[in-house]
C-alpha cells in the first residue's frame, strides 16, 4: 500500500518521515508533503490563495480534487490512501472534521481519505512518551513533564519547550518564528527515533497509528 501524507509544516514532515516507517514497515511506501502553515479553508471551497504561500487548508480543495483524479487513474491492484495530518489547536474536533469532510464530499472522484489530528499540537505525540523525551534530553525538567496531561489543550509546544529548552518557551518565542520552527524540527529529529509506537500515551497518536495499521489489515484499537 502507498500512503500520501499532507502535513502543515517542516517539523511535522521531519517527524512523520521518521515515524511512518516505524509503523508501516518496509513493505509499503509513503510520501510526506509539507506546507507553510495551516491556513484557513477558503470560502465556498474555491481556492484563490497564492499557491506560493502554500498554506495547507487554503490549498486543500484543489489538492483533494487532484489526488482524486490521480487515484482514479491507478490500476485496480494499486492501493493508495491520502492522509491529512494537522494540529487541532483550539478548534472544535467535531465541527472541524465536518468542514473537512464537506471538502471531500465536493470531490468527483474522491480520493481514499483519512483525517488525523494532533491534539492539541504535534508535540503531544512526543509528550506521549516521556521516556523518549528524557532519552533525547536527559536534562529535561521532570516537574514540567510530570504535570502534563496527555492531549491536553495547554500550549503543548510551550510545555515541551519549558521542559527541554534553556530558558523555556518564553525565551524561545522571543527568538522569533524561524528560531522556534528550527527548534521544533530539532525536537522531531531527536525524539521521534526514540518513540515507542506501541506504548505512546497520546490518544491522537494512537488514532493515527491505528488508522495506518487498519489500512494494512491490522484491526487493533
């Protein structure tokens, strides 16, 4: 099976490029395409945003149409699925899923599609495995890590920064957007290889993992 995965930023791509093979194994293929932020779903589902800006949701109607046409041209014995992975942030899960399925419903033909969210942010998947965080950052602050509730809406990347970054989230944020993005990519590169995919405590990670496995014939929940 082949997985096409869309993600909102480079740190997410770095994470998934390492993480997905740990889940699907060597007998399946995947690509991860990163965009420049999440953006907004366009009004009337008409993509008018500048393609050069590459905001994921702004381009999504056009992307799903394109993948639908591409998948329709594949041989019957070639299985492919499109997966959107993005941060839920402070959105309502139910209403956001409804908006995304509304886009999918407009596609003729539709791609085989799965929507997956990191709750609240991608760093929740790291914090779902405190052992991995501690292995990557041995000086991480235990008190900060111990106070985290899995998939809590609490400023997740800031919580991780407070645990592992000298000076914490406040210092990192004051360094600017590019520095913060580079640090998030560094977390992905250092922590992801150490994640125990079988025992991660993040519910949104487990949902993502299980959806991939179900596509491969593993029905675990």
